[in-house]
């Protein structure tokens, strides 16, 4: 496994490899790696010749300074995990390497940045777009791999590729869960054992929606889900939203709808968690 810390060095190495006709698969991460991240690496290894994983806690996508400070970081453990999983190249840039000066670009993300995560985390997706567009420019991947756990982010990245005219295939990968159903997340490390166990109510509830919808309306089912999740002391729902699988347009009735995605954000104590499920009727 090769590790690069500067843009010049990784660019030189990658242009050598692509010059030999190798395809590049890219997995951007913020580190504190878990099996969700490793599943993206596995898919990248299957679908491309050279796997590149970046580890960078991107300051521009945090609307909450405290969340940025408390975000778990463990480069040594991450590098060990990546080498054990046969990653080819790791890119581990410093903040100064990525942002030698402020990135003032504004991306056209359409209505995608005004709903759900965009609404509750102002500026978050502009920050995501800034860093991913920089990474795409440096790594020039043939394919890039993103988790469906961050369902709205996946849609944002597809739009970024579209509006920037990039020829990168964006591959969405399934959500990897803990045994109790909780979607794996680096932020789960910040949960107490009690909170970790309580947080199973999130997926435990939304996965019951298809059955619930056989006997109630969408708005009643959403109200039921919110009440059920909030019935757990210490857990507070920030939003629960039902949207089109592709456009993410909000769906408020199910006429002519066969499938949609239910997205949820909750605070579990001080830790903010998101999850989603695609529902087939
Ligand atoms: P992060 O380090 O949280 O920025 O995540 C890096 C990538 O891993 C993103 O594409 C995430 O969607 C993906 N990811 C995070 N958690 C999971 C999970 N539980 N299952 C699948 N992919 C995930």
C-alpha cells in the first residue's frame, strides 16, 4: 500500500499508473473507518484496477464547529485496516494541502441542497461539493464509490458530476449495518453503550413502514414512525421525510408511487445520526 500526503506526489504516481492503462476506483472518506467504508473499498477493488482511498476530515462541510472538533480521528488504525484490506493507494492530505486558500466556488446543486440535510445543515453540501470536486480533479478516477447511507449526498455527487461535465461513473453501495440494525457510522463511536443500543430503534422503526402503509396513510405512517422513535428517552427526531428515489422530490401521497425512500435524522443524546430505507409498495 502506498501512502501520499501531497497532491503533486499522488498525481505523479496516478498518471504513471493510468499511463499503463490501469483504471482507478476512488473512495473518499473522513476516516475512523468501519465495515461500511471497507465495503466500498471491496467494490472498488472488484470494479477497477487501482483502489484509492482518501482520508480527510473536511472542515468546509461542517456547519457545527463542535461536531468538527469532536469528529473521531485515528489515522494509524485506519492505515492498518486499509493495508489489511489490500488498498493500493491512500491519500492523506493536510488541511493546508487541500485548502491553501479559501475555496470560494459555489456549485449549482439545485433544490437538492434545500431539503433534509441541506435544510438542517446549511452549507453542508456546498462543502461536500468543494472537497469532492477537488479530489476528483486530483485523483481523476474512472469510478467513484459512495454509500447509500448518505443517500442525499449520493444524489448531490451525481449532480456535481453532471453540472461539471465530468466523465466519472458514480457507484452507489448498500448500507452496512450493525447487528442491532443501526447503520454503521464513524459517529457511532461517540455513542455510549446505552445510546448505541437505544439507537437500534431508528432502523427498527423505519423498516416497519411497508407493513404500516398497508393500513394507514403516508402522513399517519410518518407521524407513527416519529412518535415511535421519539418514545425512546434521549432520542429526538430532527426530520423524517419521504422522497422520490431519484429526484428526491418530496412525496406526500402515494398515488402512482410504487417505491420511494424514507430518510431520517435524529439526535441520540448529542450525536446526530442519519439513516434511510428504500420502500417498495
Ligand atoms: P464518511 O467517512 O462518513 O464521509 O463516509 C465515507 C463514505 O462511506 C461515504 O460514501 C459514505 O456514504 C460511506 N458510508 C458511511 N457509512 C456507511 C455504511 N454504514 N454503509 C455503507 N457506506 C457507508
